[in-house]
């Protein structure tokens, strides 16, 4: 059967819509997840979902917007032909898509439009995606009245914007915040933190500011050899405005504050950099080894959005009598309160991991949580170890292949 003759099932319609709105080769800040129901191998009994479709829709999460769960939700600055306005504010819009496909009962386009409209309480723009032949003039009229976009999908996979929505403002829920966090420069990705000691990231803005070539200074002062990892991590921690090329980077206000601290504490940036050689390869907790610098690292880490959420909920766990929670305990506790954020922060989005971890309704399956390989290394190893060095957590992190989630302690060093 040719691709043009394949029935346009809901997963296939959604995959084509995602490709149009969130292209794989896009380099702009963007992130999108499909609902967990699309991780299933079968959409309808006897109607398998092709692995390529599931791969295109991944990663999966169960994100609540309005009174339900959109088929796909993401953050991206869309092209002008997809929106009635080109720009709203400084942030890319939060986008929700409801997909409808061909079934024995037809295509329920009206229901999809109403569902998309419901998402506008928290999304900036909402769309119905459906087979183009199933979209009637009455659908287009209703969508226009409700400010819902319509994406017409044909059998070959082409997507045509039939109606484009106006971008609206909204209140921001924790669920929406999780997606915005992932789409930002600080979102958790496999490439976010390649190093697990905060000194490596504090040293980068100092070497960037000092006279000389940044990579050379980092090497000469024995700060760190992995320059690209240090640069990337400094950007994720908000110390650096990450732009292509070392010479094009600029320090953020927080990065400039690190430079001010170095001058005040050590007399000059160069003198501060010379202190870093004394800490090279030391496994001692940083806040005990160099208390003033350790406190600065703590300040920087608390500016990272995930840190505040983790510490707040770990404190609540302590108050609830869970003084020494395991990683599995943390996942289950956090997921009950911040389900989308928890999944995005801890669970890998590749290789079908989320399909193993989450049910179709977005609940956690405990068994997979006991397997260290399902976790994001940047969270359970690098970030956790930095929180250890800053005196926030009691134990350091471990790489996923060495991780025993039931025995991995996430206790606060100093609960209040």
C-alpha cells in the first residue's frame, strides 16, 4: 500500500502535524511532547502504530492543560503562516494540538475543535489537526469563532494551515512551566551538564572575562580540560549567553556577578583562577574545601529552576516523615504533585523509555523506576553531584549504569 493510500489514523495525523510545527532540523529553542496514549503499539485493536510514527511522536508525557490532556503540546516560535500574528511577548508560544483521524465512525472534527478551544485557558495557541478531506466549511467557521487553528493533513503527509489562530495570553500552570523549561536553554537534555563539579562552570565566566583566549586560560590555570562541556554547562546555569563561537559569547548578569565575587574575594580574576589549581581532581565537598566559593556555587545552583523545585519538595518529604528518600521515593512523591515536570526532569525521552515508565493515563509504573538506565544522567549524576558539592544534598550522584534507584539517597544535608 502506498503512503498516499494509508488511512490517516490519529497517530499518523499527529505525526505529520508535529513534523510541520516542530521540524526535527529546527535549531530554535523548541520542545514538544505527545500524550502517553500514543506510545502504545496499537492505536485501535488490530491497527498497529508503525515504529516510525511512534519515534516521530516521542518523547511522551501526560500534560494537563485546561480540563484535559492535549494530544501534543510544545513550545516554539512558529512561522508567520501558522499564526495570525508573528510575535507575542519575548517568549515563544505554548502550543496545543488535538488530532482526529479516520475511524469506522468518521472523523469527529467538531469535537477536536472544542477540545482545542478548552486548551486556550493555558496555551497561547491551539489547533485541530485532521484529514483535509474531512474538514467542512462549518468546521472552519466554528474554529474561527473559537480562535482555533486548523491543520489539514493529506494522505502524502502534507500539512496545510486552513485556519490560523491569534496568539493569546494566559495563566501559566506548573504543567505548562515544565514544557517552557525544557524549551529554554536550561532544559534538561543529554548534553546539558557534562561535568559534575560546580567549579568547572564558575571558572568559565572568569576565563571568558580575563585577558587571553578562554580555552587556553582554562587549561593554563588547571580549571578544566573539557572546555566545551564547561561552556555549555555555564550556559545552562545561566552564567553565559550561549551564542555560536567562543568569541561571540557574553556574560549574563549572574555571570558578571561571579566575576565581581572573584575580584572582591581574590583581588583579581587572574588570582581567583589561580585558586582553581588547588581544587583540581579533589573529591572533597566543595563547600567544605572552599567555603566562600561553595556558597557562591549554591547561589548559582538555586538560580537554576529545577533546584528550587527539588529542594522545596525534599523539604516537604522530610516534614512528612520521609527523612532519607530513595530516588524512587522522590519520583513517586514529585509525580503526584508535578507530574510533567518530574518526567521531564528525571526520565529519558529516547529509546521508548517513557513508554515503559508511563501508562496511557500518565501514571508511573514502579518496576521501571527501579532500573537506573531510564534516568537522565544530567539530573541523577551531574546535577545531583553539584548539589552535593554546594552542601544542598547529603550524597553525590551516580551514573545511570551504576545507579541503584532504591538505594540512591536524596536526603537534604540540612533540612529545616
